[in-house]
């Protein structure tokens, strides 16, 4: 079984309501959901959220809402903890795969998710993570994982992690208004055609 989980809490601090802020005509989270659907890799696509508006928007674009606890919605909680909780609560087993897709990834392509999946199913690979290259940096798009690696608490950045290279013109980790403006310009330049 392959599951996509898109963490999208309501309390973004540096860029208010960023997960559903309009980006080139639709909520930015819609791009992540649509790309996950287009990849045809997933049995189910969930948005993990504490926010009713985000849940409604996610469902309107084809995802299912997964209620996140208040404890997991704090600012200091990372995506790994959210994925761990989901894998446990959904009772994912050995042989299942989970992909943590960032809600603010409008430059991600379905082919990127396919590339990650091709790598994570290889023997001795626990995770496959989108990496901007060059230079090497977290592309903030997706983290593929084996469910058993998450259950065994194998961290994302480990010797059994495969980097999935994303071209620099498609890498923008969106956390601030400046990041947002840069992503909009990059999107326009690429003519992504969403």
C-alpha cells in the first residue's frame, strides 16, 4: 500500500495561512494534492491538519482530511513526528510505503514522486528525499519512506537514505513572504501549466 500524507497545520507563524494561500489562482496545497493524484502512485492521499478550512479545501481537491491532534500541531513539531503518528494510527505494515508531501510544493512534478518511489523500493533503502542539486540542500518537496523504517525510528537523514535530485530552478522552500514571491516568479518562468 502506498499512502501520501500532506502535513498542513493551520498555525503557520512566519507566513500566515500559507498552506491555503492563493498561488496563481488556487490554494497552494492544491498543487501538492493534484501532483500526488497525477502520479497515480497512491492508494490514498491524506492531508494531516488541525484546521477545518484546510480540511475542506483538501477534500475539495481530492484528498482526505486526517485530524491532527493539538499536540502535533505545535510550531516545534516536525514532519517526521507527524508521519510517525500517522503510520502508527493507520496501522501501516512492513511492505507499505508512505510519502510525506509538503503542502507548499507548486514546483514539484509527478515524475519527481515517481523517481522517489523507484528508489525507495530498492533493497536497503529506508527513505528517498527530494534534494536540490546543485548545491545539495533539502528541496522541501517530498520524503518517501518504508513504513517499517518509520516504525523503527530510522531518521530521514541516514546512510540508507537516497537523494532524489531536483533541478535548482524548481527548488524553493516557502517559509517567508520573500520565499513566496520567489516561488511565484519561478513558477511563471517555468510555465508549469497547472
